[in-house]
């Protein structure tokens, strides 16, 4: 790596992509070009200052557009391609799976194919990083009603960790996706690994647990709940609220992706996790407390149990020891600090949230939550 390298970040106007672009710039890792179709989930406002100052180049386009992608690669000559572009919301995939096949499977295959042609024509591509998810592994059992200490956590991540079950996902766990979203992500991972094995493309696949932090689209649990508390709307908890997610602060995911791009072994998969398991209802109550402490608004009466998500995964938990040992990575942000920082960001950036909530999101919300 040197700082004249070009990074092509696809899906760079989405939640994780925006945070990733800001990290690449802060660490001066090279020139950054963002390719994003600006679907409902992409928000160019999040990169306004970087675009205006010329710190990045922004290209609006679809990763599935072969002419556009081929021309872009030939012009910018990237050393790294990091593919965040995807349809990413499980509930939308339950409502309509088709766009997930188009963006996540066909789009990724097109990007891989264009990268292959670019290398064939002399392009010096060091890494194609395919961004995957823990959801491809399916879900895990809950063995404990109250979380138990995880043995060996101090040595691994430097702090106490509590978990709701004995099992975790490792990179060799079988793939058992539950939703059309996770099935499409599993297909994309497999296609990327096949391009490595068959064509020698320098691929690594990363898989991460639930991210939280600034710039997340408010259809996802944490920003949705914070915004609803502020607006006095009900807080829709699916089922009994007992499903468990492993939460990771978005910067910890981004630093893992950079480590995988720079030092990951080709053809390998790397898991990242936050080592912070929480039941949805406990997390929602924590958000209610944080908003109450900061704004004096009491959202506790707004909690409303609604019908469950079909096929709802019970528990996710990552074993990220391979990334910790091989990449020298670990999640650094303490969960309590990360949650406080995140709530603060949404409260300080209500116009960013409101802008989205006023748009297409309003009809989505009515469709998904009225009569639920
Ligand atoms: P997001 O929905 O916030 O952003 C996705 C971005 O991709 C948007 O800017 C959108 O405009 C763009 N996009 C969609 N289809 C495109 C296409 N065909 N061509 C070009 N751009 C397109 O998603 P996110 O939460 O930032 O997730 C980014 C990636 O990380 C996804 O691949 C997702 O599967 C994966 N991931 C997310 C999480 C999480 O907790 N959010 C966890 C693990 C993995
Ligand atoms: O209104 C809600 N009520 C509720 O109870 C919403 C939006 C969610 N939930 C529950 C469902 C999940 O158990 O909260 C949990 C988190 O839901 P999401 O924010 O939709 O995330 P999840 O389905 O876990 O998927 C996320 O993590 C893995 C990302 O959206 C994926 O892109 C990523 O791959």
C-alpha cells in the first residue's frame, strides 16, 4: 500500500460506505472514488463536504452496469475495490426479493467480471474486498435467559464479554441463510470466492455482525427507535423483543475492512464481530434511557409489540478470532461509549434524519408498520 493508490468504494453513499470513505481519508490511504447508484438508501448529503472539497470523486451509477463499470476501472485504475453496494434491509427483502437478486448477486457478478477484464488488460488490482454479513450463517440457539461470561474474552478482546448462547459462527460454519437478503449475500460471497479460485482474482470476503453508528438509514433498528422516540411515535418491537444481535461500532467494522484489504490472504473469509450481544428489547430500553438523560423525553410508554418478522433469526454471534490473530484487528469501541456516541450523533443531526424521513421513507413506513 502507498498513498497514491486508488480505492474504488462501491455503495460508498450508504451507511457503512460513508463511514469507510471518511476513515480512508482520515488515514490518508490514497485517492478515493465512490460509485453509488443512490438508491433510496444512498445519501449524497453524507459526503457533501468531501465532494465539494474535491477530497473524493463521486460517480453515480449501478455496479450492474457493465459499460459504466468497465470504463470507470480503465480510467481510475484502482488498486483496491471494496464492494459495499447492496440492497441491505431484511424487511424489504421479505416484501420484494427481486431487487436483492439484481443488486447483490447480478451486480456483484458484474463488478467481479469487470475487475477480471481490468486485470487481464494490465490493471494492477491488489484486492477486491467483498463485504458480506453474519446473516449468511443463519442463526444460533439461545441457551441462557441471562447472559453468561464468555470464557477467554479478556485474552481475545481485552474486556469481559457476556453471551446468550454457547455457539458462535466461524468462517467455516455452514451457510444457511434465512431471508432473501441473506441468501443473496451468500450467493455474492460464493461468486467472489469462485472468481478467486477460477480466475485468480485477488478476492477477500469479510463478514460482519450488526453495525451501529452515524449515517445509518432510519429503517434499521437503532436510528428508527431514536427518531420515533423524538417524534413521540410508537416503538415497534418485533415478536417478544428477545432476538439477540451482536452489535459492532461502524468504525470497528471499517478498520477491519481496511486490515483485510491491506493484509488479508487471498481467497480467505474474515469474520468481524463487536463482542456485544444484546436482546432487542434491552437495547431499545437502553436507547430510551439515553434519550431521556439527554433530552428529558420519556419514550418508555411508546414500546409496542408488533407481529414478528417472518423467518426472524434468533441469535447471531461471531467468532472473530481469525481476524484478531491474523489481521491484528480487534473491536476497540466499548459498547456503552459507542451507544452514547451514536445517540448523541442522531440527536445532533436530526435534520439529516428528517430529510430522509420526509421522503420515500414515509410511504415505506406506512406500508410496513400500519396494521402490523
Ligand atoms: P446501505 O443500505 O445503508 O447502503 C447501501 C448503498 O449501496 C447505498 O448507498 C445504495 O445507494 C448503494 N447501492 C445499492 N444498490 C446499488 C447498485 N446496484 N449499484 C451501486 N450502488 C448501489 O447498507 P449498509 O448498511 O451500509 O451496508 C453496506 C454493506 O455492508 C452491504 O453489502 C451489507 O450487506 C453489508 N453489511 C451491513 C451490515 C449492517 O449492519 N448494516 C452488517 C454486515 C454487512
Ligand atoms: O422496527 C423494528 N423492530 C424490531 O424489533 C426493526 C427495524 C427491527 N427490529 C428487530 C429485528 C432484528 O432482530 O431488530 C433487530 C435488528 O433489525 P435490523 O436493524 O433490521 O437489522 P438486521 O435484520 O439484524 O440486519 C442488519 O444486520 C446485518 C443489517 O440490516 C444487515 O444489512 C446486516 O447484514
